[in-house]
C-alpha cells in the first residue's frame, strides 16, 4: 500500500462564467434605438412591434420609445416617442 497519495488530476475546480442573461429593460422603461431589451437562450420572449430578434436570440429596439409587454408578458414591444416612426415596424 502506498503511503502517499498519487498525483492525480483534480476533480473539482471548474466553473463556467455567468452569462448575465435576462431582462435588461423592464416594462415602462425608455430605450434607445439598438439597445438590448432581453438576452435569452431560445425564444422565451418573442419580438413584437418595433423590436427585432438578433442572431443570438437577443431582442433589441428599432426605435426610441417605451417598452411594454403583451400576450401575458411573453411578447415585447416598443411604443415610439414620435408618431413618424410607424414606417419602421
């Protein structure tokens, strides 16, 4: 029997970095064009008016406005500050 422990590899010591997903702007908050509203894996939230879905499934604003939710809090929309923005979305 060996009296000293062998030089094996450590089984612990690994942890992934936090991804900081979730809502970045809540309902009623104002956002600017291009700002990220939610970072998500898959489509937990779906895009509505004046927002788009990015390649990594983040949702971002197309116009300056106020965030609001509908469909039971599952769809994210932006209400524009000026009325001329209706041609965008």
